[in-house]
């Protein structure tokens, strides 16, 4: 350790306490690799501040030393955006927000709440439910994913068709800028036209513009009565058409998830359990409805009205039955990870081209990586597909390039939920265009002139 590093570590320990500056390699390890295991690097230290003032002190110390800051929440990312870069040009410090766990009382009149960036989604849901509220975004990693990280990536999840992504839940924000100053607009207002809307700017910025420390969120009514159906269909086109029709005719619909038989077989092989139907089917649509009154009959009636396109269906309105059906979809990610280090991509297509894309992407994967296993699943009403490929080495970019090239060719976007991270930085201009990327770079330079916030994420250094 050189004298400059020792001086910086002393400053960091003074800011957050010696117990919360981790330098031992074993203690740093879980912070240095992302959930996919494809992306990893080495940090000088992991720092765990507990307040916005502590975050500001950490930022000032690292800025003075010219050291890069890597903001990290629950580390559930899949594109290398929240872990140190390998072969980084300068030392890196991971700033974990997990100790920023404040949960303020629910504002019953406004239907809003302010929480720390390190609060998990599950903790937020449990906090607001006794007050009669829910939260508009939900996803499978709810026990680990943090609110700050979800804002930073503009997370979507399973309820986007009803409530939209994280950006649409924001009414206020507190964040530490690259010079260590604290920008604060809390609790915030749903209607606020006083200049630029910082929460919207920071949503999806992936830690490149500021470190989010607290967030003001709008809430939604908690509707306790739910029902889930798993519907078997012949192909993607039928699933898309059926989901679109149900979205129009079934006001209580909150989720419509698509997966395929090879994914179902993998989930059952890895996690156990029985097939939901006697016969295998090419594609499956998982539907969830929620209401104040029992919506089971409405869901059953809508499925019956779909006619022969529904090859088979099973419904559950009890908690254990609903959970069993959801596990068939939500366990895809862990089952794919258990097969090896996956190439995981997250794209969105215009709904009218989703079925064509499913056919073409399978062919593209086979051409780029013969014999590779390809698993597809996603959120059908917003055109978002997750693609997991097992087979190519982690460092092989060939299959990633084939999928992203096809996505752009078909008018889609290379990142629907996970962000650009380091994994897709080379594809940003092909997706967004020269003018858009130039405008984004200008914003980055204005807010982070020395480039210490998450360098290499979204843009190549």
C-alpha cells in the first residue's frame, strides 16, 4: 500500500468508522463480483456509510485522491454496473449503501413514503402494508434489491403494465454529487415544475451522476385479493395476442409473464416439483389479477372467453397455490445460474415483432454458439425478454453481440431493465444514436467533471 492509499483509508475511516472500511480480501469478495459472476474486479476498499453526510465525506475524500467510486446497493445487477472494473485505470472504492436503511412514517394523506437507499424492496413492502398501501414495482429479487439501486437502474419488474417502472414512482430524492455536495428535494411533490426534475434524471443513471441516499416514493393501494393462472398456448404470437386482449378486458390484470417449456423443464429439474399440466406445451403465460374483491371468477371467465387458443389452464387463489405458480417463472434466473456462468441479456422489442424475435434469436444463438442452451422468459405486455445462454465462456462476447445486433435491427432496445453497465457500453450509440449519446456525455461531464462516479459504466472511459 502506497502512502497516498494509506492517507485515503485514514480519511475514509474517519468518515464512517474503521469497522465500515473493509480492506481484507475475504471481506471485500462479496462486493467485488456481480450476481451473474461474469463481472468482477478489485477494490482498494469497501466503505459502508450510514448517512448522507457520511457518503458526502467519502465522496470528498475520494475526489481529492482521484479515486473512482463504485456505488453499490444489493449487488443484484447483471451487467457489471455495481462492481469494480477489472484492469481499471485508477484505484476504486466500493460505496455500499446497505446501511442507509431509514424508513420514515407513511404519509397517509399523500400516499407517499421516504426511505433510505439501502432499504430492500421486501422491507419497503412490509413497512407500507399495515398502512393499507403497496408499492408499484415488484421483482423476484425483492429480498436483496435495494430501493436506491432500483432507482439507479430504473428497475421494472412484473407490474410495469399496471404501474410503470421506478421512474414513475418517484416524487423526491436526496443524492450526493461528485464534489461531495448533497442535493435534496424531499419529501417532494407529485406535481413539481420548478425546473429540471432531478429524480427523473438520476433514475436509470446507474450511479454515474450521483450517489442516491434517500428517495421519496408514491404508493399504491394494497389490494389483498389476488388470483394467478398459468395458461398453456401453442406459441409466442398466441401468448402476445392473448395477453393484449386480457389487458384490455381485465382491469384487474397486474402481471403477464411469458416462458417456454425448456425453461420450465430446467426449473423443475433444478428445484424439484411436478409439471403443472399432464402434457408439455411450447409456451406458457402466467397471469396475475388483484382487486379488493375476489377476482378469481373474473380471471376464469376471461380465460374461458379466449376459447381454443388456451390449450390448458390452472388457477390458484390461495397463497400457497399462487406461490407455486409464480415459482415456475421466478425461479428461472436461479436455475439458469445453477447451470454455469450465464450470458444474460435483457432486451425489449415492439410487441408486434416479439414473436418473430423469439424465433430469430434462438437461431442467432445457435449460429454464434452451436450447442449452447438458450432460455427465454419475460414480461410480455411490455415486450421485455430476458435471455440466458449457457455454454460460451464468460469472456466470449460473440453470442452477446449476435443478440444485441438482432435486437437493434428489429427496432428494439438493448436494455429494458438491467441497465447498460459495462456489458453493453459498446452498444449504446448503436441503440440511442450519436446525438443522444453526446447529450448524455455532456450531462455526465457537467455533474462529474473529473469522472470519478462509476467510470466505464454506460460510456466507455
